[in-house]
């Protein structure tokens, strides 16, 4: 049982590490346009993202897929930038027509982010008898940390929109622009061309 908490904790701290804030930025951008009332859509998006990165973690952990770490580290901030820019251009517009596209791209972005965790996971699971169990425990930790980020992002949005009287539109524009700026800096830092 102690091993269970070790790997869950590693998953939590891997996402919430200040030096690895890319995951936090992506989840924040993903839910920036939503409120607590949109919990079903948020749950769907985060679940699709989870499926994507758990799938890629599994495939990479069992050496089915091999990804170039430099490309993955470059593509992760690109996914963050694209999500933030999507928010900027769609703020205030009905998103029902693009739900399928949003869920598909979230799945694809989840796969990319999962590949970012794959080298860390391989180190964790090297020599282990039951990689699948370690994967599930590690993934559970990642999901717990994602839930923390979602609640924190929604709470921050609620505070700014209710206490400081930001309109929802202004909140989405400000937070998405901030995330876009940070992701551009990350892209420059991981530039591969």
C-alpha cells in the first residue's frame, strides 16, 4: 500500500512542480472559458485529455511508441499556445458547433503531453515487475493534480468575475493572453528549427 501512495504522490508532484508548469498552463487554458456551471463539459474535456496522455504513457512505457524528446518538448508549448489562441478568437461565441473539434484536439494534445511524461515514467518503472500498476498509480496522481488545477482555475475565474467585476469575456482574454505569452517564451526556449 505504501508503494501505491509513492507513485500517486510522484504523479501529483510531477504536475504541480513549479519547474514543470506547462501542464498547469494547458489545463488552465483548457478551462479558462468555463465556469463551475459548465462542470459536465469540463469533466468531458479533462477526461478526453486524460485518455490521450494515459494512452501515450502506456504505449511509451511498453516501448510501443518512441518519441523524440526535443520534438515533444517543443510541441507541448505549441499545444498551450493553440489552446490560448482558440480561447481568444472564440470568446463570447457559441462553441456548440466546434465541440467535436475541441474534444478531438484535446485528445491529440493529451497524447503529446503524455509523451512528455513518458521518459520520466520509464525511469520510474524500469525494472518493475508490474509496469501497468505503476502506470495506473502515477496516472491517478496526475489526475488528482489536474483536478486541483481545474478547481483553482475556476475559483480564480470566479473571484475575478464576481469580486473584481471582470466580465467573462475580459477574464478569458486576459488569462488566455497571459498563457499565450508564457507559452511563446517556452516555444522559444525549446526551439528546434
